[in-house]
C-alpha cells in the first residue's frame, strides 16, 4: 500500500539478491531483469504505482541453471527495501568514496567522494552538503558544493582510524537542497557508514593498515548457513563472525560471489577485512556491468580491502 500523500515522490524497490534469473513486475508491468543471483538490483516504480491503493510486486525466479558448483538456494534470499525519495535525490549507492588523502603521520585526512544525483522531471539547480558525524552523532566536518554532480572533499583533523582491533565508524551524511542550505529547503538526506583508514599492499611488507603491517588470517566464507540455507538472518551472520573471531580470524574472502550487505555491515562493526568477490567472469558488457555495480554498492565499507 502506497498512500496518496506519497504522490509526487520517487518510489523505488531494492532487492539485495534473488537467485536467480529474476524478472520483476509492478502491477503486472515488467520493470526489469537480473540474470545473476548475487547482484543487487533497484527498480524505479514511480510511474506504475497506484497511489492510495494496494500495489502488487511480482518476482519470477528461475534457479534451474546454476552459477556456482556449491549450494546456492533459490528465490528472494536477501533483504528487500522500499525507498521513497524526493524527485531530486541521491541515487541508490550514489555516494562513492574515491580516496582518503592523509598527511604523513595520519593525523589529518581529506575524504574525497562522488555524489550521483537522480532527477525525475526534477530540479535543474540544487546544492549538496556533506557532514561527517562521529559515533555519537556529533558533526566533525562539513563541506558544501554549488555544482551539480559534485566531487566532494571533507577535511578531517585528528580522525579516529578504523582498524581490526578498533573498528571505529563514522556516518557520512549527504544532503540535497534547493534554494540554499536551510532545513526548509532540504530535498533529500542520504547516510552511509564509513571507516577512515589507510590501506595498501607493499611488495616487501604485505598488507599495511594505518601504517602498520597486518598479517591476514583468513578463510573462504560461503553465503549459506547450516539449517537455514542461503536466507541467513543477520544474527546468524553475527554468530558466525563472532565464532571466527574467537578462533583468531581477521580476514574473509566472500566465496564465491559479492557478499551480502548485512554481512559487510557486521564486518565493518566487528573489525574484519574482506575480499569481495565477483561471481561472473568475462569481457562482455553484462559482466563489466556486474563488476561495476558490485564496486559501487560496496566501496564505502571500510572492511572491503580488495
């Protein structure tokens, strides 16, 4: 049910994963198709919604062909989200961290991010503001831009660095305004959790996190769990990760497909580093598209290092 007062908003539905070869319909109108069972997909339902009435979302999945050689399940096995936004709003996965620029001793950082704004018959002029909030919700840095589709740069002094032993998380809040930076002009607010860290690989010393060598003690981790199959509740992911921590693990390879957002959120919180793995390999447009979408969806997770 979508109430009448939502008329004029943009209405989207997000599927984190449907196994597999899925087709999605809104009120019997075809919206799109996703072949991979591991790719997240977002569909714009705005033009098909009956406001003030019940609406029927139909999903057809065909799991008769596999993608892997392991148990993969079938059907809608990850979260589904309904998004309601202004007609001018940040696109789903529309805030992407580009780089962290640190000074030599890691005591100051510039956060560079890209903001992609979606417009449906929408505003030609808008402004973007970004605010970094600490774990208590207090603002520690703000940046403003008057240019559409901006690359934003936030200056942060004395950042608390995310690490395996101290997985500190900030919230990066992106706000879209029309007519000036005032609350009454706010069109959209979009939050992502981030962790500020310096991470790279060195040919002599291996993986360097915040200037210190970290030995990766990792495992391959499939997406299923005994007793529940592939539709794994968040608390079972927490149990599994806590158990791995107790054994001394600090790194995970998401075998053999993009990890679920819920699992990556927990890795951010609990201090794991993750190799996020693509499922479909090839040089055609579909495979490149799947790779790009995985990167856009997961690039902001501090746990993801490769």
